[in-house]
C-alpha cells in the first residue's frame, strides 16, 4: 500500500517541487518537500521518510553533502538522486555514497512511479523490523548500549546489521570504549541468543594454558591435567565466543585457531578425537591489527578470516555529548550506597565530566560515578565529589613523588599502579608507556593484587 509510505522530495525550485508533490500524491503516497539541503536533513529526522528523492543541486547543502551526512547518521531509507545534465560524475559519486539509484532530469513520471512502487513493496517486507529499530535508536539505547551521538548510532546500526548473521566481527577500540558490551549485544540480538556466550582474554594466560583454555584437554595431557576439560570453543557450542585482546595471541596458536574456525572441528590437547563445534567467533582488540600484520606478529590469513565485518568504537572524548545519558544510565545501574539518596549530577560537575578527555573512556566514567556515589553527601553529585585529576581540567596527574628510603620494589609497584591510572585504566597503553609487554604488566598487577589480599588477611 503506497498510501502508508512517506516520500520526502528535496527540490529547491518551488514550481517543480509542487508539481512532483501533486503527482506523487496522486499515486497514493504521502509527500513532504524540503526546499534546501539543511531542511532535507531536518525533515529526514522529523518526517522520517520511507524514501528520499534528492536533487543534486540544492542551496545550503548540496545533494552529495546531504547524502554523506545521512550516511554518517546511519539513516536507513533509500535515496534516489535526481541529476541534471552534465552531473553524471556526481550521480556516480552519489551511488558510491550509498544512493539507491539516480534519475536524469527531466524525470519521466512512469519511470519514477515504477521505481517508487517497487521500492515501496520491498520496504513493506522489512517494515516491522525497521520500525522497531528506529524506536530503539531514537531512545538512544540498544540492549545495554547507551548513546545518541552520531558515532554511537553508527555503531548501533552496524551491530543490528551484523547481528543476525554468523559472520565473524572484529571489534576495535581503545580500552574501556565498550568492546565487550558490543560483543554481548551482538550475541543478544542474534538468533544464537538462546545459546551460550563465552568471552576469553587472550592476553591473560601463557601460551600452553591458553591453548587448553580454548580447545580443552584430555586427562593427563600435561602435568597437572588431572581431569578432562572442555575448552571455550566447546563451551560456546551453539552460541558465541569472544576472543578478547586477540592481538596478543601468539603466532602458533593463531594458526591453530584459524584451522578450528575454518573447519569447525577441534582436537583437545592430548586427545585424538575430532570434535565438531558450531561457534560464532567475535574478536576484540585495542591495537591496530594491520600494523601487527606488517610486523609479522599477527597472521594475515587469520585477520581476513575474522575481519568479515569490523566495528570501530569511538573514544569517549569523541562522543562527549553522550556523557549525560551515560551518567544517568550508570546512576540507574549502580546501586546507591545504603542510607543515601542521590538523584543526579549538578551542572558544574556535569560540565567537568563533559570537558574531561577520558583516557579510560566509558569504563573510567563509570568508575568515577561509582566513586562519586560513595563520597557524595547528596542529593546531587557535585564537583567536589569527582576525583582530583578530573578537577584539574583534565590534564591528569603526571608526577610521581618518590621518598628517599623507598625500596626499588615499592617504587616499581607505585610506578606501575600510577601509570595504569594515568592511562585511564588502559593496560595496553600503560604497558607501552612503561616499555614492558602486556603480559608482564598483567603478571605484576596480579602479583600486587595477591600481595594486597594477603596484607589484608
Ligand atoms: N555505550 C555504552 N553504554 C553503556 N555502557 C557502556 C557503554 N560503553 C561502555 N560501557 C560500560 O563501560 C564499561 C567498559 O566497557 P567494556 O568492558 O565493554 O570495554 P572494553 O572496550 O572491552 O575495554 P577493555 O579494552 O579494557 O577490555 C562496562 O561497564 C560497560 O558496560
Ligand atoms: Mg574488554
């Protein structure tokens, strides 16, 4: 039924726009007209068209600019470009930017009618899905992912596109940007949502243990293997497996991993039987895998196998407009300590939060809110409830004082802990700054943690 479909016509010539509008309405569509590029973008939001007819030549913003902005916003409706004489190059460019088709002026009405009817029939099929999707995106939430900024909406759109398939996805982003959350969201929106979701950190374990962690082992496979154990691949059977910090995996293991992914079969360590597994593999990393391939630290074939689809998460400083919504989300999620009523964040504190550069991204923001809930006297979190680093206009504290008489061990421990803080909890960056491997850093931190818990006990 064309009658339910909204067509947006972006055309600056009033008489032409009017003529089209009447013609298209006579075919049973609803029509609205935008007389320039800026208005077209506004109506793309408020009128929420099913199809856009976009003239290439428009005042304010031209057709190509409108199209790239729509694409940047993750708009889903098809766009038909209308080009004048001598604008073929631009029309081709428009198709590259994702336009559905283009028509030459003067537009032939029967041709346009067929095009609109076909598109409209096609749209009806996915209508229900689209409506749901739009509602979710408008609310600025997808699963547990919060954010209405253009970069976050783009991420959400990508998640929705890729979730229904079994394609591997590489999720890229700095520490704390939400890679794990995205992985979980992909799983929850996929047909595998009823199956298991397993995440494994590829940087945390030495190589041999890692192998058994992934593929399992038989009893007696190595010293200490006193019973048979299933690996992550078997545990994730029928579901999704996230390989976190995939960039840290050793080359030999990468080769085995590739084989298992390609064949869908594995052998446990010390075992001879082939076990079939049906697992969707997601991989997350905060490093540039392409650089790792150039340095021969990451296998190119594995990269191409995993990188069927890539989702890149923006650092929080690039979508600080989402900070108020994220703060509200964390206040709802985190429990307010007993005996306190905290209802929000005051204006000064919110300004501070929005202005900070957030090296530790969303995780750091969450930690700051968690801390503020504890220290605040309420009912509003104020600037005084935020950590001192944040109050110092986001420069971060970058000086470590060493008292003479301190042992090397103490200094090392302090330096490591403070560097991790300085890097906003980004362990890869901290390791880089310190000039040690990520594994070494994990080992030290674990050692300190064990020691701390002994100290307390
Ligand atoms: N867009 C978001 N909306 C709501 N919560 C978020 C969002 N992004 C991140 N978070 C929250 O921030 C925290 C850190 O996210 P997550 O663990 O997914 O980051 P990560 O990229 O995997 O970090 P790392 O590289 O350090 O492993 C989590 O508590 C997560 O729920
Ligand atoms: Mg993570």
